[in-house]
C-alpha cells in the first residue's frame, strides 16, 4: 500500500460544554472534550477497573454551530475525523496537544427536553469534506 490513512472513530461522552470561537468572515470553531472508557476485571483481586481516556475534539463552521446548539455535558456522541498535532510555546515552555478534527458526528443521546430527535440519533457531516453537497444533511439510510 503506497498511501497512508489518518482516521479516528470515537464513541464517548462530552466532558464539558462546547466552547465556541468566532472569526472575521463568518468562520467558527468549537472545542470540547469527550471521554471514552473501558472496564475490565482485575486478575489479581477480581475488582472491576475502569480506565477513562480524554480526547480534545475540534469541529468547524456549521458543524460547530450545530454542536453548540444541541450538545451538552454528558451527551453521548459518535464522531469520525483525523488526528492533528499542535505545538506552541507558553512562558518559554513548549506545549503539545493532540486533537481530533471531526468531519462527521452522530448524536446518540435521547433528548427529553422537548427537542425532537429522530430515532434518538442525528448524523451531521462537515460540508467542507462532502463535495457533493454544500449543506449539512441527516444521513438517511436507504433500507
């Protein structure tokens, strides 16, 4: 195989509200953490152990606005995207961060606050990655 692949799929729960940043020209970026957990039983003492990993999620433009409007802390989501590494210097110290730049997101939490969520999940794609359409669409299954 001559090519490479940078693809991430996560299913997890939001650890905080979506933090939005708006720029001149109408662009926007939303950031939020999600937690993924795995649970297993220890072989030494039979205790149930849960390991939680935190992931920094980045969504852009229309997808960011949808996340800000509909997602709250604790909601479960499915997201696909790619890993991006950033580095910067703060107070003379080099800092590093790994982020998941999401291109597709499905809301898995069933809202009970009056919002009508079809089949308890909605799927959104970033329009900049979908060349056939310029708008966010729900993913309708053909069967």
